[in-house]
C-alpha cells in the first residue's frame, strides 16, 4: 500500500516557518509550549529525537551537560502534559520535573522554560 506525503507549514511566534513532511492521515503532532516565552511548536514523535534535541533545533536555550539522564542539568518544570522516558534517568527527577535529555513528548505539554 502506497502512502502519500502531506507537507504542512507551521509558523512559530518568531514568524519563522517550519516545513514538515508527514504521512497523510498521521496525527498532527503534540503541542510543545514554552511558558516563559509563549513560543509553541509541534512535536511529531520519536523521529524528532529527545525533547532536548527538539528544543535545540528550534534555537531554544536550555542548559545541559550529559544527554544521558544522569547529571540533571537540563531539569525543567512540566506545567502540563506527560512525557515518556527513553532511558531511565539516573538523576533525581522530582514531582513535576522532567529531564529533556532523555524523554519525548507523550501528549501536548507545557514547559516552564
């Protein structure tokens, strides 16, 4: 069975367009909102990489050291939504915190960054 491609263009709050190719009929992605700046993006699944990689590609400044879940430098507050960890973090993750270096979005989310 052949699948067709759909090209969608999303503009973030800076007015920059982001071109996206996705299979027709696929989910439109999860919303990733940044509370401090009001910026908003669409996350299209594991192919986007971890939340840290996803945010870096969109020029969002976020501190990190390890990219492996053991230092905790990238820790930030998850104001709403849920994430899925690709590897179990070794650093302490408190209630309402996430480590973007080793998780992906599992729903629409709002980060306090």
